[in-house]
């Protein structure tokens, strides 16, 4: 998915966030992804410290989403752990805690709903139309949405006319999806 984000940003006529760097200087996604200032660094969660700490004294200011407790060390560790789990679970339910990403750039939807292969097909369709200057029908043929020649029989020719219309609509939908993704990229999300 991140490779598609890179490819779309590189192709976008609308631009992309300056934090991505100059994408033209990178020949491959891997080169960009491994760069210490770009790629992975833009999408990873920032370090937030250890979630459990031993404090010398009670803090002056209480932090949100933190529990401060005292543990009796004379109780068995298994009992203390069980009580701690129950306490955390209770506070999770009371505060409706939902983990949220703190990454600088995030997908516009959960990753399980993003299909990289479809995104690649949409971008390839867009390239055929915009960069190669092909018509919608020529693009549909090149992408394999319809065969290049209609069948010889009259029944097949009637089918082919319907297939052409359907393929043209498909090409238009792909182009619209890419254009919408370009708008999202400019805002810092994808797709």
C-alpha cells in the first residue's frame, strides 16, 4: 500500500506534502522507503516511552490516560497481575479507549480495505489516458478489459458493442479514482 502511495504521489499533477521530499530523485520505492528522512519515517508511530514506569514520587500533574497506583509487594505476583489486568480493563471500558495512530501520515481507511493491486491497475489506466494519450477504448484494449477485435458472428458483435460501453465506463471510473486519490495525497492521506 505504501508503495502505491509513493507511485501515486510521484505521478500526481496536484503535488504532494513537502515532507515526502523530492520524489524525482528516487528511482525506486525501496530507495525512498529506506531513506532516513522519508519513507518509513513518515508512516511509523513516534516513540512514546515505556507504558509502565516505576516512579520515585507522585507526579505534580496527572496525565490523561495514565493510572497511578500502589502495589502491595507482599501479595503473590499472580494475584497482583490479575488485579492489575482487571483494573486496566475497567478503565478501558469507562474511558472508551480506542488506540489511535500518531503517525504523521496515515491511510484514509483501515489497511484491510485497501487493495494495492486495484490501485496499481487504476494508476496504469490513468497513465494510458494521460501520459500515452490513448482514448478510452484504446486504453480498455491495452488493459485487457475488452479484446482488440470483435467476434465474427453477429451475436458476438452485439456483445462486443455492450462490452465496449462497459469498458469505457470502467476506464472512466479508474481515472476518477486516481484523480480523487491525487486530491487525498495533496492533503496527506491515501487513497
